[in-house]
C-alpha cells in the first residue's frame, strides 16, 4: 500500500475516529502492540502520531521513505517515543537473489537503504523475504528455490546486506514464504546459525508457513513451535487469517480478515504476551473498514487470553 498521504487536520482525524468508534484504549495493562496501514491523511510527526493513536494502534509501519531527510527521520523517532508508539518495521520488498543481475543489484541497494533507514529511525527491524529464482515473479515459486545453492546464496546475500550497513540498533529480518527459505521454524534456525550475524533476526508470519491441511488444522501447534524455538529472535509479526477452500481436489488457501478464518489467535496472542514489545502488524486488507474489523477481533481476543 502507498503510505504517502495528503494534509488533514488532527481535529478531522479524531472526529473520523470517533465516528467509527475507533478511539484507542491507552491502558498500560494492554501490552499488545497492534498496528496497521493508515488511511487518514496527516502532515508531520505530530499528526502522524495522532493518526496512529486514533486507530487504537501502539505500533506503526515506518512513516517516512528512503529519501527522507535526517532531520525528519529524527523528528518522527522522537514523536514515536513521546507517544509510546513502536515503529515496527521498514519494508525492503525486493528480490536480491534474482537470476537477473540488474534486478538483484537494485534489490540489494533497496535492502541496504531500508536497513539503514530502520537503524536511523529506531525501527524494530527491516524486513524482506529471501526472494526467488523466479525471474518473472519476485516472490513466486521456482524449482531451484529449495536447492542448497539457493540456501547458500541467501546466506551470502544477507551477510553482505548486514555487513554493508552495520546496524547498531535494528535487525535485518527475513519473512517466511511457502516456496523459499525460511519456510519453517527449523529452517529459520538453520539460517540464523549459517548467517551468523547478531543483526539478523526473525519476522514471524505464521500464515506463510501453513503449507498443508495438516498444518492448517493444527496451526496453534505451529505457532507455539515458532515462539518456543524463535521467540528471542522475533522482532515483528504480521497478523493475517486463512481459510481452506472446499470443493477442490488439491489444497487451496485464501487470506481473509482476522477473525474470519481458522488461525488460532488465542494461541498467537497468548504467546505474544510473553514478548510485549513485539508488534503485531495487520496487512493485505483492502479497506479501512476491513482493518477495523480485524483490529476489533484481535483486541477482543487479546482481552480473553
């Protein structure tokens, strides 16, 4: 989603929030750090923070782009700290292992610039997927994606990204995908050991590791395994939900609004309570109303676990 917005006064922001019943609960007891894309317009750090809080969020995607000036970056960081908002992640979505040299080089530059921005603004992490050997689809399947050569390339490329930036207060993370490393908790552990960099960590999206009906129906066990094995390495999480289509002869999954699917949010949120500074970021929905429905479900579930 394009996160650049036009000017709008803070009074309009809060009037809109009130009309939607979307004012936040800032109780110190509510430790869930929920966030999502913003649909309201804002100008500058103060209105950005007001917008985040008007949605009831205490975590946010990075509010500035790669070309932001250092003075603006620091102002947003200071306002986030002042308003107790965690800047969860800077997206570096690209394909640094592309078989096309130009695409791979451009992706490497995007990853290093994104990691540098995350370090400057104090975000929890910079996140990408490992990429793909698919030259047509940067995040798509390919027969070579699970080869040992590809694993080694991911290790080498990730090391180079981290070593180029040398972040001191953030982490470079790879999000799991069904058709590329890391596709499971053990795959994450193998990458952590192989990459061997303190600035490498985990971005957890359990939905992306649901690759079979067996895992789908027992996804609570998968989520527990993720936190058991990866908990200290997790820097940010994505909140999605999943359904398994019926009347098909091969498994087909669809993403849906949190609460409409089968993902075990009771387990997910119970595990997150052990790590109160890991943000949970909603994504991939289409409208403000859909995000509100998802947020309401997540917050209500969080009260009961």
